[in-house]
């Protein structure tokens, strides 16, 4: 196939004018060409935002029960009967006796300690995607008409 554009045809003097003013037509040896075009798919990619992710720490509370052993002091009073003939060693003191009793009570304190490290990464996944598109192209339709003869 020859590409190009249709150019002017130089009529020969024997065949008359090419514009058909005198009734003649384009010479039989003349050639013409048509330039055809077609669409081609040109694909690119564009990064578009599809979502936003926020990473933040939140404090969550939970109840926890812990068993703790505690001690306490209690005063015991022991009564002993005196045996007959036994004499007590000392009398009652002039000042009262004072005992300080103790008990343990649980005290809850909180200490913040690191327990876990969390890493966040973004993975890029590569996929093959089929894209369908409609492409247009030009074609040449040739129509032949029979030559008409001038009436006799």
C-alpha cells in the first residue's frame, strides 16, 4: 500500500481537462493514495489515594484480681490458775503495759513497663490487571460504478 495524499493530476492535452469541464475524466493511468489512521492503546498508571490509616495508642482498662498474703498480730490473753502454795513472782506493775499490734495491708501501686514493640510497614502488592478498551481505525471502502455512455 502506498501512503500519501491525493495530489493534482496533470492532464495531457489529448485527453482534455481533468476537472471534467469538457466532459472528460481523470486519465486511466493516474494513481491516488489515502492515509489511514488507527488508534493505539497507551496505558499508564496513576497512584490515587484509596484510604487513610491512623495509628494511635489507646489505653484499655481491665480488672485483675491478685491474691496477696498478709499478716496481723493479735493479742492473746492466757489465764493460768495458781497451784495451791504457789506464790506469784512479782506484783502488778505500777504502769500499765502497752502493746502495739501490727497488721499488713495491701498497697497497690502501678508501674508502667514496656511489654511489646509493634512495627508497622506498608507492603506494595504487584498484580497483573487486564484492561479492555475499544480502539477505532479507518478503512477504505471502494465503490465501483459502471461508466455511463453518452446517448447516441
